C-alpha cells in the first residue's frame, strides 16, 4: 500500500510524528546522563525504575482509554500534555532555574502521556487500514521511528549538549503543534463504545485487572514461561542502550579524535560519542532489518535465538572492557546484529506456540518481556557505582548467556512436548 493511498489521518500522523520523534530523540538518550549527574547514579537508577512503573501502568490503561474515549481524543490530549511536560522540563533546566527534581517529574509525566498516546495511535491504524495492508503501514511508521533514532541523536550531540533548554522547549512546542494538527485535521475512527457487563460501566482499574488476568497463561505453559524469562533477561541488557551505556561512554570518553584528515580533525565529547553510537544502532536497524530477517529465516529458530543471546553477551562485555570509541562502534555493531537476528521471528514463534483460541492472550502476555525488563533495567545504574563498570557489564553478559541456556531448554521442550504443554494447547 503506497503512502499516497493512505487515509488522510495516517498521512498527517506520519509526518507530524516523524518531526516529534526527531526532536524527542535529540534529548532522550542524554537524559540518563543528566539525571545521573544531578542525583547520583544510585538515586537516578531508583527514580528511573519508579518512572517506568508509572509508564507501565499507563500503558495498561491506554488501550481501555482509546476504546472508551476515542483514538483522536486520547492522541490530542496525550500529545498536548506531553508537550506541556517538556516545556516545564525546559524551564526547570533553564538559565533562570536549575531544579532537576522538577525535570524528573516532568520526564515521568511525559512518559505516562506517551504511554497513553501509543495504544490509540496503533488502534487508529487498525481502524482505517485493511488487514492485508496493515503490516506495510506499521512497517513504514516503524522505519520513520528508526530514521528519527539516526537523525535525532546526531542533532542532539550537536545542539542539546550545548543548548538543553532550547531543545527541550522546541520539543514541547512540536508536541503541542502536533496536538493542534491532530485536533483540527483528523477525524475520530473509534467505533461506538458500549459498556460491558450488561450495560454497567466498567471502573477505570478494570482494564489493569483484566490485563493481569490475561497474563495467567504464562503459568499454564512451561515453554512460554521459559520464553518470557529468557526474553526478560535479554530485555534488561537491551534496555541498557538508554541506561548504563550513555553514562559509561560519557565517563570514559572526555575528548576523542574521531576523524583526522591532514591538519583537520573532528573532536567528540563523551555525549557526542554516544550520539554517534546510538545513531549507528538506528541506522543499522533501518537499513538491515529486512535483510537480516530473511537471512535468519534459513536457519532453525533454536539456533537463532541462542546465538543472538550469545552475541548480545559478547557485545555488552566488550563495552565494559574498553575506553576506545572505535571498539564501542564494533561492540554496537554486534549489539545491533543480535537485536536484528530475532526481530523478525519473535512474533512468528509466539503465533506457532499459541493455540488458535488463545492467540490473543499469548501475544498480550509476550509483551511482559519488555514490560518487566524495562522496569528492572535501571537498577544497573547504581550497580555500576557499587561494583564498577567491568563487573556490571560482565553481569549483563552473564544474564544473556543464561537466556541462551533457557532458550535451549525451551526448544528441547518444544521438540518433545511435555504433558503440561499438551494440556495447555
């Protein structure tokens, strides 16, 4: 499905969200550094865990709110409130005021409103696009995000490091502008909402309760439970791209000669070096996801999952053993390759594992890998203070190696189903 054939709602969103994502990624990767400097690594890790818990709860409610109040209303409300949070964040980090705790509160609120925005935006695509074309539409939105991940950190390394107030202020204005555009130029796509339970309206917390009830399936299927646990261990490591890695690179690289041509050379600070590393990840994801997915489809899923965990472990340990930017670039290449190895086969694996009548529950529960991993991941920041960087990165490597062992055990069970798994099916 070509973009010119898209519903008008989606065309507006594609370009509006692309601009918003670029401004967001100009500062988001550097916030862990900011909070670690402001509060210390130990408190920063605790605060980020608290922030993620609120975002997780908001995400659980987001789908219910999108159905109850409408896609357009939730997107307009969320983007405006997120923009307002960024503006206040900018003021808290301005030439006139230096109040990191207010900045953290605004950052947490922005995460909550972003969690409300996401389910509504995904549901709108399903509302206006036929099933056969949804994959291509979602893929284009996904690609636009990864393009933002490439461009944003590079611009951030240039501008945010020197002008944090201005960048945060612009991000807030862009979010509010997106809210205005969505309100004026898009239409509501949600079907009429009818309360369940024989016409009795559901309480707001029922959405969260129902979501947790759906997760009970993981306790009935030992294969799926192993998949979730192994995925959580990998997710804890993957989330360090926004947690310990920026702090570590900033601490180890103060001024690096990146490129030298004759008498001219390009010098990078630690923050700028991290921007280059993160952009490398986004560029590789945008360019090679489809190619690597096709390549991995030639091999057994068991081997791909296990090898991905091993490469994750090698790359994260390599990060902790060096202070060289060029070795960081090699380590990030390995890290990204491990990410892409399973990017295209995870959903396929879940769909084959799940009984047809329980497929929706399996897909809902599979998101626990990222939910739990994202919540636990910030603890690594204070760990680096307690044990040092080499041991912390070594610990992350061990987690991924353990995930590889769990994947091996899981596929042993898949190939020889236990009575428990047969009963669950």
